[in-house]
């Protein structure tokens, strides 16, 4: 293959498209309200927070900086989400002050683009190997819902958390892109 032909292919796959525009619609300031289940069948803990999201690297990735509290202690997290034009999948990373691991999620969007489903594998230091599943729902232009489920040794999937994101200011549209 000729050098120019290779460069044209790389350029094509490096160019942001519609999925990146959809992620750009998530940029902005968000207030959050989360519910967290520590044990199945028990009442969830609730926690408020803030999320600042912006596109980075010329519109290729969405960066999220999250602050709030977890179990009565300050909590902060940092995540990145992108869409890989080559694999046709959304890729997300997440790291926070409750650990030293970097979680890596991969998945696809629903046909209408309003839901992103992703999974990650993680060897939890207490519970052992687990599969995590995240679901992001685009409810409307100013509301997102995020859910996290975990499947451990029991083989049963259990809901771990749900977070509602409400746009704090402005009316930038998530779904207009």
C-alpha cells in the first residue's frame, strides 16, 4: 500500500462524525442525584454531585470531571468517552478517588442512538472477578440517566447505582446532533 493511501485511511478514521457530535451535546455543567445500593434488597444511599463535561482533542473525546460525596466522604472522578470509528464502538474510561484502577468500558448505542450500553471486566479486591455493565439513557436535551450493574460470583446481575444528570445551565441539545 502506498504511503498516501495509508494516510488517507488514517485521516478518514481520525475524523469525528455523528457519534462525536452526539457526545458533544453532553458538554456542559450538570447537577447530579445518585442512588447507590451497597447490598441487594437494602435501601439505597443517596448523594448529590456536579459534573463538568467538555469535548477535548478537537472534538474526539468527551471528558467528565465529577465531584460529590460517597458514603459521607468527598468523592471525585474523571472519565473519558469516545467513539472509535474503526471498531464502531463507544469506549469509556473511569477513575476515581475510591480506588487506583482505571475501568475501561466498551459497547454500542441503540438503533435510535438514545442509549449507550457498555461493559467492563474488573477483578475486585473483595468480590473477585466481576463484569460491570453501564447504561446511559438520553432522556431529553437536559436530562441523562446513568445506570451501573455488576455480576459477580453468584452469576446474578445486581443494580449498583443510578445517577440522574440535570443540565445546570444553558439549553445545549444532546439529541439535535
